[in-house]
C-alpha cells in the first residue's frame, strides 16, 4: 500500500537525520512563537 511505503520512507529519513545529529539540542534552537498582537478585532 502507498501509505505504508510512504511511512517507511519517512521513518528512514528521520532515523538518518537522528544518526547525523540533526535533532541534537533541538529544544535550544527554537523557542515557541508568541502570538502576534493584531490591531484588528477577532471575529468568531
């Protein structure tokens, strides 16, 4: 099935990135974005 093949590719890419250390200290590289204040009123 296509979705199974896609999942396998994604898992492999993630595993390779982990092995290269691309996720090391990830929590220190990005901080959560604060919501931007808008001058326009919110509409629900």
